[in-house]
């Protein structure tokens, strides 16, 4: 669990603590949305108590399974990104404007579960366009064959339909 114990910091304004994790995102405990993690996530953060605001900053390393836009095959994408978040302890029954600043994430009790923000930072580091390899040939638009794995004759036929007719004639 990516639970951060705030007890050493709570009564020590100005204090910074270091936390590290190297573990899998607990399945079912955290909504990972469209992000598919492969293996453990490495987290290395500093957290500072700044007048009751817990300022978290650090690095996140993970491997994510993506689907190639061209060939539709899955591939592993290494993510190395930053996490930066401000948490504030909120009372059991928060006052309406207690968290009016939306840059601040509330937490209750002694522990902060950083998993949701972790997933968010990884999600934001993913590429808009997913290509398994810059050399990826993609799928044949005619027969759907994965051109990285095998050739098909469609390309030749598409270039010149008359050639295709010829080819068929030659076959017979
Ligand atoms: Zn591909
Ligand atoms: Zn084809």
C-alpha cells in the first residue's frame, strides 16, 4: 500500500521526511482508469510539513502496458515522471471552504494514501500517440494483416488494379 505515515511530521512544522516504495499498485484498491501497470512502481518522495500543509515532491518510475495506434499490439512503455502534491488534514466533517483550493488534496487520520495521485502522475506522463516502435509498419488497410509480422499482397494490388487483374490471369 502506498500509505504515507504523517505522524513523524504532524507536530514538527518545517520537518522533511523521505519515503520510498517499490511495489505493485494494489489491484482493486485504487482506480487506475485506463492505466495498466506492469510490475512494481518505484516511488521516491520528500514530504514537508509547511504550516499544516504536507508538501509532497518526488520521482515515480513505472512500466505501463500500452496499445500501439498503428499495429494494435500491446507493448511496454517505461515511465519516469515527477509527483508533486499538497495534502492537508481535514476534520471529520469538513467546513464547506476548508478545501476551497482545488490544488490541495484532503486526508483524514494519520495516513495519506498517495496511490490516486501516483496513478494520475503516471497517466499525465503517457504519450498522446502510442507507437510501439518508430519502425512499426502497422496493419494492412485491406486485409488487416500485421505488416510487422508478415507481408501480404494487398499493397501491390492497391498500387495498380490493372496489375491485380494481370496477376489473377497469370494464376489461372
Ligand atoms: Zn505497432
Ligand atoms: Zn493485406
